[in-house]
DNA sequence: GGGGAATGTGTACATCCGTACACATAATAT
DNA sequence: ATATTATGTGTACGGATGTACACATTCCCC
C-alpha cells in the first residue's frame, strides 16, 4: 500500500455529467438489478458525490425512467436499422435470425435490462409506457416486411426464445434459433 | 367506529403457520414484487408478529426460495396434469392452447410471479435452480407429445406469448394465441 | 405432573436509504 | 467587474429493514 491514496476528485464542472449518470444507472441496473439501484450506488459507479445525483434528478424514478428510455431507444434503433436495410422478405427473415442470435450470444446485459424493465413495468405506469413504446417500435419495424398479425406473433416468439435461452442451463444455439423462426414463418 | 377495536391476536400455537407464511409471501410478491417483500409485510399479511417470520425462516432468501418453489411446483403440476390427460397429438395441441389462454385470461398473479422469479433468478443461484427445474418439468410434459426440439421451442413460444400479451396494452385474444401456436406446429 | 424442548413474541440495534438543504464554486449576463 | 444564475458538494435526518435476542408460553415425553 502506498499512502492514504489521494481522494482526488477535481472533476468539477463537467458538462454531460447527467448523461454519464444515466449510463452509470444502466450499469448498476444490469449489475445489481432495479432493487439494488440506489442514489449512492449510481454515484459510486459514476465517481461523483451523492448530492450530484439528487441535483440532476428529482427522484430515483426519474433516473430509472431516463435510463430505461435510453436503453429502449438504442435497442429499438438497432432493430429498425437492420430491418430497414433489407428489401425482400427472405432477407428480412435472415435479418431477424441474425438479430436474435447476436442479442443472445452478445450482451447478456441487454437481456437482464429487458427483464428488469418488464418487472418494473408491471408496477410502474411510467415504465410501462416506456416498455410499450419499445414493443410498438419493434413491431413497426417487423411490419415493414410482415403483416401486423405475423409481426406481433413473431415479436412474441423472439421474446420467448431470448428469455428462455438466457435462463436455461444450455442456451439455444444459433441453429436452433434459426429453426424455430423458420418453422414459424414456414 | 365501535371502540378501540380489540387487537385480539390469540392465535398462539397453530401448526401450519409456516405454510401460511409461505402463502403470505407469495401474496406479497404478487402484490408488491420481490423488492417490496419484507419480513414485516409478510407478517402483516399473515397476521402474525414480526418475530414469527424470523423464527420460522433463517433469512428472507429462505422465504423466497420456499415460496417460489411452491409456486413453481403448483404451476408445473397443472401443466403436467393437463398434458397427461390427453392421448393423441391433436388433443395435446388443444390442451396447450387452452392452457395458455387460461393462464393469460386467468390469474394475472401467476404471470407476475413468473416475471418476478425470472429477474430474481438472474442474480440468485438458488432461485435460478428453481426456475430451471420448473422449465425442465414443463418441457418434460411437452415431450410426452412432441419431440424434444419442438418441445423446447414450443415452450419458448408459449413464454413469449404470455409475457408479450401481459405487458401489452391490448392483450392477445384466445384466437390469436391459437393461431400462433397452430402456425408454429403447422 | 414435572421438566426439557419446541414454538411464539416483543423490543432493540446497527445499517442503509431517499431526500432536504445550506454552503461553495464556476458560468454568464450586464 | 459585479451580480445573478447554474451547477456542484457535504452533511444531516427521519424512516424502513434484517436480524439478534431475552423472555413467555405451550407441547410432549417420562
């Protein structure tokens, strides 16, 4: 150990601190869950004093709302972009498959955040609105290539595949994902 | 108002109190979520003093584990019973459809408990084991009538349909549930 | 029926949380 | 340059929570 380790917190007046706090909140939610998300934990992760969080946000709910909104926005955007880049239905099917396979094998955090949002939405009207906006947007993206009924059912199937796989001991392989989706779409 | 309303808590020495506490815990989880589940709230719902909860359970986690285990057991049993009562595949499909439609239109609590269990399982190894046992059991039930791959994918589809419908503004109709399942099973 | 074990109860305590708020510092307008 | 505002910081407080524990009551076996 080398001395008392300077506390060193000279980072006064940085713009964009609010943004960093939202990112820190998402990190905390993914790591400890909504239940473990506190002002103090967010401040610790963002390396700012406690008072800074209460200054930038009127309440914890406001932090959660902004964090989940940002996450949903980003996720929906990925969905949108991939599906708007293809023209025919076959390519759309491939896009959906690779999307799911990547979301699955990719960031585990994304799934955790989704589930955390679901349970939070079950009791918080504001977060429920965020969830519904997210769902609606991904459905709209699917409706570029599939009829509304198919889009909705396909959305549900995707959700189930991701959730089921993430909680299972042996995750589904990309091949199984492909098979399930193709079997539904025929 | 008629008087000071007798506090009246003469219920000393009732066997099965532990069971009632587990039921009370499930009620609390469904109403307030895992995050809102505390010793005191469980005691309040079960109408017993605080000390009684800490006497019967070593920790809050033990209460949650027992509660979720009981719920998963009951849910899996329903699944089992319905699917073991039919013989041919067509009847099995109908059983699955009515199962989902009833779980959907029926107890909203069941869905909430499922989602709460999912998020709790994401961070608690003990609860993850409970979840996996539950999943395995429902898969086994499906495997009575479908091959393993189909059973797993169908399980995921069911999960997605239920979850998606419950969080949406306009829930899916039984007809839409039927269509989605039939479309997957062809 | 007596004594030890099991079960039940009330209180107390250390800890953590959200939030409030007084004060400090930097940015900006005049 | 000065005044006004925006931003940042540290501390404090009331409330809730998990758990420990001393004491009461009932059960059960002899």
